[in-house]
């Protein structure tokens, strides 16, 4: 229910960029334990979700919506325990 409310709230998704040095100074931006953002070009793409209220901000190399409401209906279909501190959340989307 919380995830559905977050998606429906229509938070803007903004693409930006930081330098390798800026990322090195802010290691907390990388939220994945095993995947690092692409480096080498001198600029790392970032994604910010939310304007006045920051929902998320991190480096990312993927494809993104412009607004969270574009995602549509979403439901958590499964939560897998991967380790003592890691969970995989599987989402389902309406067609």
C-alpha cells in the first residue's frame, strides 16, 4: 500500500550528473551492494525522485519514467531473503 501511494503521488523524476570526484566524496549515494555506476567518462548520470520532498537520489545507468505516476498500478508479489541484511523485492505491474 505504501509503495502504491508513493507511485501514485506523481513525483517528478529528474536526470542530472555528477563527476567521478563528487561521487567519491558521497559514497552513500550508491545504494546497491554489488553494482557500481558506470565510470570512465568523467560524468556519472544521476536520478532524483521528488522535488520539494526528496524521495531518492542516486547514480543510475538505466531507463526511467519522467514521473512516478507513469509506472501505473504496482504490487509487491514476493519478498526473498537473500542474506541477513539483503532482501529482493519482486514487483508486479498492471498491463
